[in-house]
C-alpha cells in the first residue's frame, strides 16, 4: 500500500502566527500516539512569521482518515479556522526521499 503525504501552505491572520503554532499543540500531542502518522512537521518562514508550510506522511489512506476524523482534529479545527487567513493543500504520495524508507 502506498504512503500518503500532505503538503500545505498556511497563512495566519496578520500577527497571529504564534497563536497558530500554539493552536497545533493538542494535535501534535495526539500524533505522538497515532501509529499510522509517520511524519508531522510544521515549518515557519524565516521571512514572514505568519507564513507556514506543513508536511505530513501517513502509512496509508486509512491512517490519514483516522487522523482527519479524530476528536482532537475536530476540536482544533474550530480554533485554527479563526487563525488561518488562507491555505493550500496538496495530497500525494512520496516517490523519492532520503530518510523516509520508501
């Protein structure tokens, strides 16, 4: 079964970057115990503190669905939705990597 990756670009509402990072706290605590979540990384731009890039890697579609439909994600969505000005999401599959054991 193919691994599933998500790349996302998030722009926080002006001046809300720190609140956005804090808003992901519960999600990051949850993914520590999700066996199908292999990589979950939030990156912040060095030039714009309100611009973020996200990378997620799951063992398969079932693992992604388990993550997406969790109670923690539902609760976080209510908080994060008010902090995000714009977003772009790309779902795919990794084809080459270093360190991911594809």
